[in-house]
């Protein structure tokens, strides 16, 4: 669930990880790639900040993941930035497991199931689109609709879509819209579509 980091937080987490390793207990890192990407986003090769904690935390995580190649790449960038010798890679002594968070598992579960793919643009009459969705829904309950490609839907078309989907829902079928961009999701919310259909927005 980490979306951003700062130098102070990196320093605190770095000290905690080192203490845990000294204790000799096994560690489980949940979705560590999200954290490493957040750290990378605040680093700049050649720019010396007040503390090297973000660099050192990134190196520590890569060390725990036993990712020697990535560790060496970052260590070189770190040594260039702070004009020091690159730290050597040493395999972690503690047992470290990597796990996915629940949101990631849920997303993977959704992606592994069949889904109806929405077009890039929805405007004008949507009779043909609704017919395809209704045909698809006959054999798929819940009906998963992938909106990852959908960029825009005009107001009139959104109203037609909502009126066309309501009879499907009234038949006891469940409809889920996934990867909806925030602009389209806002329109659906104004129309009250989220009251009858599950809508999941994109993460970015």
C-alpha cells in the first residue's frame, strides 16, 4: 500500500530491517517491488541529498531479495553519487520469502478469468455494443468487463449503456467493470451506475 516515500521514512525502515536481520528471524516481504519503485522515484544519480538513507534502503531490499544484478547496478549509481566505493553484495543470512499482497492477488485472479473487452471510444448509439455484452453475459456470471482500453464515453452513450445493463442486473446477474479510468468512473458515479454495478478504477 506504499505509494510514496521520503528520506526520514527510509532511514527508519532501514534501521528496522537491519535489527530484524540481526535477530536472526525469517522475513516475509509483501509486494516489495512497489516499495523499490517508490524509492527509485525519488533518487537521482549524481544528486547528493542530505542523507543516503533512500539509496541504502533500496540496496538493503535488493540484498534481502538476493537480487545480485540489480544490487550491483544500484550500488554503482550510489558510488557515483556519493563518491564512495560500491558496497559488495553478500547473500542474506536470514531466510527471506516474497509474497503478494491481497490486492495484487485479487487483480491476478480477475485477469485470469474471461472478460469482455470494451472499445477505446463509446459514443452515439450503443445498440451493437449492448447486444454483444448481453450475449456474453448469458454464459458469464459474474460478467467481467475490461475497461482498460476505454478512453472516453459520451454522456448520451453512458445513459444508453446504463439503461441497457439494468435489465441484465434485474435478471439476477452480476456485472463488474474493471480498470475504469478516473474520468469515465466520475461520469458513471454522477449517473448512479456504481449503485448497481461494481466499478474498479485504474491505479494510475
